[in-house]
């Protein structure tokens, strides 16, 4: 069962590509309303990589550049899949968590069991039906490397950004957004709390 999950492939009964199915069925998907839809693929991916490279350049510090690269790269890729088709693929999620664990251990980090213990009651009593399974797996894999205060700050920032995006969408297109990809907001919260604010506070107090 574990191997089947790790190497799961979409059913082959439909000969259309996943992009074609999403593009046909989900013409109202917010992703296809963006101006980037009409950019050539080369320009679009160049723009995306430039944005990502800029974020990494801001967040990298000499003491943990490899850790920042691994964590932000995995967050970026998981965000892309969630943005396009509301999915977090096991083939990407589990290797990303494994590589993150190796990078954390390489930097001398320790498990934050208190953060994981704090996440469990929040999930079952507060967000039981509000978050997708993929979002929870991403958050669980990150929480064991975050201090409890950082985890709570990440959740606060991600939730605030998600609400802002939700109401902005409603205000601009006058439509109710039925589903909101949450991994991108978790990734932004991670970038802000773990790699920007964290180092700003360190530089201020040290």
C-alpha cells in the first residue's frame, strides 16, 4: 500500500492529459484567468524562476543556505501543484520531506515534538473539515522542524493571507471562490516567519 501510494499514477482510462482535462473542465479556475495564461511557456517559466530565485536570494544566509534552498524549493514545487489542480502529489511530498529532514539533521536541528503535539489538537478540533489532506501532510512535515511560536506565527500569517486572497477574489470577480489552494499561503508564511522575520530578530538581538 505504501509503495502504491508513493508511486501512484493517474488512471490511464482517459487518454487526455491532465492539463487538458483541467483546462476543459475548469475554465473558471482562477489560474486560467491570470494574464500569465497568454504568455508563451518560455517567458512564463522564466518569470516564475526569476521570482523564485529572488525569494531564495532574499532568504539565503551563509549559515543555512542549503537548508533554505531545500525547504523553499520543496515549498515552491508543492505550491505549484496545489495552485494548478488543488493536489499535493505523494511522489513530490515524501521525497521533499525526506530531503528536508536530511538537511535539518545536517544543520544540527532537533525534532520539535511540542510543535507536532500542538498541531494535532488544532487539526482535530479546529480545522478538521477546513483543510485538505495534502495541506495537513505538508504542515505536519514542516511542524517538527519549527518552534511552537514559529508554527503558530506561520499559521496566523498563512490564514490571514488566505482570507485576504479569498475576499479579494470575491471583490474583483464578484464570484464566490468554492475552493482555495492553501499550500501557497503556507509557503509564504514559512518564508516570512522562518526565513525573514526569524533572521531579522536574530540580527536585532545578537
